C-alpha cells in the first residue's frame, strides 16, 4: 500500500515562516542589547564622566571654535537624561593678541555631548543654548568683523571654496555644529572707519547649522534704539559669504520702520557680487530718519518710499532692471543704475516713468542734496552729500502743491560741477510749461537761477487753485519768469530774488477794477477812496502786458498796459511785495485817440497795502502834496 505524498505547496509555506521567526528573535535580542547598553551608559555615566572633564572639554571647545581664550568662572552642572547635557555659568572670551581685550561674556551656556566620546576623553558638543550673552566686536576698514580668530570656524572659512557652483570643504576642516539658540543677548559693534557704535539689545536667535559644510538657516530678533527688528537669513554656502566671496543668500529684515528682502548672489564685503531680486519698503521715512539720528530737513513731504526690482552688479556699480519705485502715492517703473568709480563720487542715474508723480518730494530731495554739507546747509549730509544724480523722468500726470501737470518730461542732474532741474515739456492748465533751475557751479550755496515759461495757459484756472486776494487778471495768457538769487536756494526767500517777470494776457478781465466807477469817483472830486469801492464790475480788456523788474523784495513796473475796447489803463511804479505795499502811478486814457473827448486822460495814484489799496484819481504829485 503506497503512502500518499504531502503537497509541495504546504512545505514551501513553512520555510518563510521559520525564517521570519528567526529574524524577529534576532531583532528583539539586538534591540534589548541596545537598550541595555543605553541604560547602562546612562546609569554609569555619572560615575565615569566627571564634571571637570566635560567642563574642561567645553572650555577648550569654545577656544578652538572662536580662536580666542575662553574662561569659565562659574559652576557647572551635568545632566544625563533624557540626553547628556552640560550647563556652565559665567564664561568670558578674551582676545589675547589685543591686550587680552574682553570680546564677550555669557551668563549661561548649555550643550549636548556624546557619552562615549566623553568616556574616551574627547567630548564633542552640539545643540548649544546661550543665555544672556554679551558681545563687543570691531568691524575693520575692509568690512570684516573680529568674531573669529584662527579657530575651527576661521579655518573652515579660509578653506571653503566654490566647485561646480557649490560650497566645498575638505573633511578635515568640517565639523558638526547643530542648533544654536540665543536668549536675551546684547551686541555692540564698533565700526573702525566711521567710529560709530551700533547697539542691539534683547537679542534672540535660532540658528540651524548641522555641519560647517552644510546650509545655514538663522532667525534673529533684536532691539536697537527702541525699535524691534527681525532678520531671516539662509545660505547654502555660508562659509563663502563669511569669507567675503560671492554666494547665494536669502535675507529679509522686517520692522515697523523698514521691510526689505534680497534673494540671489551676494557679497557681504561689497556690492560687486550682487545678482538677484531686492525689495525695500519704508512706510515712514521721517520716523526712520529720526530713529537713525539722521535729520532730513526740507523733506517733510516725502513720507514713504519703496523700491523693488532685479539688481545686478557691473564694473564699478549696480543696475536695477524692471524697477518699481514708489514715493508717497507716486509709482514709477523703469531702470536705474548707481556707479562707484574710484576717481568720482557715486552716481545715481536712470529713466523712470510715472503714471502719477508728486513733484514736491522731488524738489525737496533736490534741495536737500544741494544743501548737504554746504555752508549754512543741513549739518548732516550723509549719503546725499556724496551722491551725484542723473535721472530722466516722465509722467502722465504730475502734482506740484495745488497744481496739476500732464505729459511731463523732466530731468535732474547734480554733480560736483553742476546742478540742474528741468521740466523740458509739460501741459499746464490747457497750455504749455517749461521750467529750468540752474544752481551756481562750485559751491551750491552760492545761489542759482530759475526760468519758467508758460504759454497760453488758463489763468482763471490757476487763480482758482491759488485763491489770491485783490484784482488779478483772468484769461488765457503767457508768463515768463527769469530770476536769480545769490543765496543758497534752500534758504532763499521771495525778497532775495532779482530778475524779470513778464505777463501777457489776451481777451481777459480784471475783476475788482471798474473803470467807469473810477471816473465817477473822480468826477465827484473824491480825493482818496478804497479801490474795492470801485469794484462792482470787471475791466474787460483785449490785451494785458506787464513787465516787472524784481529786486530787494519789490517789483518795479516799467510800463504796464491794460488795453480795453474803449479805455486803456497804464501803470508804473513799485510793488514792495515783501511788505504787501503799493506805490503806483497810472492813467486812464481812450484806446482810440478819436474818442479822447469821451474818455479824457485821468491820472491817478494807488498806494497803501495789498489787497485793500487806496486810490486817488489825481496826479501823483498833487495827491502827495494834499495828503
């Protein structure tokens, strides 16, 4: 009788289950051994790892990392659960090569370490936490900060190099860093070049830097001069950056005063390595200036400023492409460049196009640039004193105080030898406007010259915006202003100007001048009367032509004529506008000599103060004799 064969499939299923059982048992044994070793190390550590050994190890580690001398004067504490950690108090770091100068102190420092390495006598530390550190560092003329000196970090910075677009560091110079946190620190930086000291308080930081050769991420929060700032920094090649070489970097700064960001290639020692995208926003420029202790006189109208665009370095300069600029509510796009040549001052140039532009901040900035560092000018010129400007501007609409201009083309040029502000073309109240401000070459506090040419503009619209008092001609007219001053333009007042003003108006009216009422007062033999009593109607004219010479706060009218359909008014004399005075002689005559009998010559005198002068319909010498 034959024994039946067992199915092959059942045998093949038992083999894997037996191996799985063996594998599970092996893994369990290994895990238990690991746990036993882990627990044994934790239990034995307090007996085999001494506080003195670890304390000396971290003191040496600090010295090796910084390249300076670290001294611990406070007590130390060791913890072994859940992870081995040492906490030390009262650490001082000194520069032995600089007269044992104190670089900084740390109230409390704690760090994790490896028990095995500690048992073997060479503890390695990571995951540092610094409580109330205080650092006082120097920034030399080359821009380097003395925060490391021939230590592990300094050696790594010196040995890192770029290879195939990445940071490369040989293994012998690489080291584990881990996470570094800072709590309630203070930091002072002395800039050797300028002599200024920058103070930062309430410093908190969170730095994630696993190894020197790896990427570094950092977040820093600090307070300076009463303002809080937050800085985010990230770089895949931090050692190259610290060495003053070009490397990728992401940086952002945020506060109530300033928000800025940059991503791209950068160099912390110079601007020559920049190639990326930059964004700067200043919501309150006067507040930022006050915080920085840098007053900006004359720029009260410039409240906010922002700039965003692609920036790229070129030989001796930077170029901003696709730039978006905003000053107050005025936005512009275009391209700008700033150059730094050894034999010249820095120069800002470019072309910007505005949809809506406010010219007042531009004029204020122009005035401030001229006044920076000059005699009787702002005492603190700052960067403006060292900056040349060459900008081309255009705007669909522009505002200058109460006035509106359209299709504006302007330019600003400021250098050591010249300063010019031009409005080459603009539409102004239905007419055309051209303006040119030329500041005296050399010392800008020596005065300047202003030329304004207005053609065929609506004077009624202009006066509606100015709301002047007294008789003002209305109609379409042209104005030519050519004045100069020997005083600095940021100090010049109207009475400091000299030059000429020409006004010509066609087919207009002169409100407040009723020539028929004036003749009626003369017929009644009224010797003096307020001019506003003869103001019931306006004097309609065909042509008004006034030419005035400006000097010492007064305008001298050589021969002003207002030619109406039937009568002509002629004026000459002085208008001391600085004191709102008037001293004019004039006459009313027939426009057509054939009607001289109907409109006989009527001399008169106008005196008193504007806008309520007094008129005497008699010859000036007679009026003065009887007055």
